[in-house]
C-alpha cells in the first residue's frame, strides 16, 4: 500500500494541525474546530486506504464473491464520505466561527471602560 501519492496531503494536514496548535491561545474555539476537522479527515483517509488494500485479500481467501466485495467497498465509501463531510463542516466552522460577541469585544483590555480616559 504505497502512501507516496498522499505525501502532499500529509504535509498540508500536518501544517494545519501545527497552525491550529500555535493559534490555540488566540482563538481556542476556531483552533479546536480546525484540529478536530483535520484529524477526522486525515484518520478517515488513512482508514479507507487500509481498508481498500486489506479487505479484498481475506475476502478472496474466504471465497467472498467479487460482487459482495464491491458492495462493501461502496458502503465503506458512502460512510466515509459522510464522515469526511463532518470533518469539512468542522474545518469550515473553524474558518467562519463567530470571533466573539460585541460584549466580549467591548470588554477586551484595549477597549475596557477602566482603561479609557474620563471625558
């Protein structure tokens, strides 16, 4: 099962994980969504690669019909696409999540009433 064609994906996922960790203090909610989404997508990708490589071998040994192998492959792909969609929802949520309410922004250290001069 050669993973060489997947190296660019692994690099992007690793970069996303590192970026989420580095931005954790500044945006913990966005970072959490991004981290979860990337982990879900990457683990699913690896699991599907392993299943696509490993499943047909014992199925062939135990006499499973080719049509049944195809049916299982389609089912695995369908479930995988659903889980992958959840991962992408998490990543997109990380991008577009509300960065804070107006009340939170008004009470930031540079905008707090205690730090503003009296008129």
